[in-house]
C-alpha cells in the first residue's frame, strides 16, 4: 500500500494560481525594529512579511531566512529598523 502523503506535492504544484488560497498580506513599516518583525511573524505563524507604507506601496519583504542570514549571522542588533537588513 502506498503512502498517500507522497502525492501531496503533486496536489499543490498541479493547481492553478487562481485556485490557491491567498491569505492577507502581513505588512510592516520601514522603521519597524527587526525584533518586532520576528515577534509578529511568530504570532501570525508566517515566514514572510512585506515592508512598505501600504499594500499598494510595497518596497520589499523579509523572511525567516533573511533574519538568519542578514541579522543573526552578521551579529546585528535586533533593535535596528527592518529597512537596514
């Protein structure tokens, strides 16, 4: 008997973009301290936040990998604004 979970990636990759469920964007301002971004990501259970003034003015994004590679690995302070990483 085959494990049905082996086919889960096929279910995702065979969907059309219009059929995907989209969650609301999580947005922070440029001046938000990185530690607040990390806390917000944890609270919302997301691995990505968008940076900007509004959903119509997105300047970039931050991911959990960004936090690891550009903050922790570089020994930067978690108090710096997210725009600095």
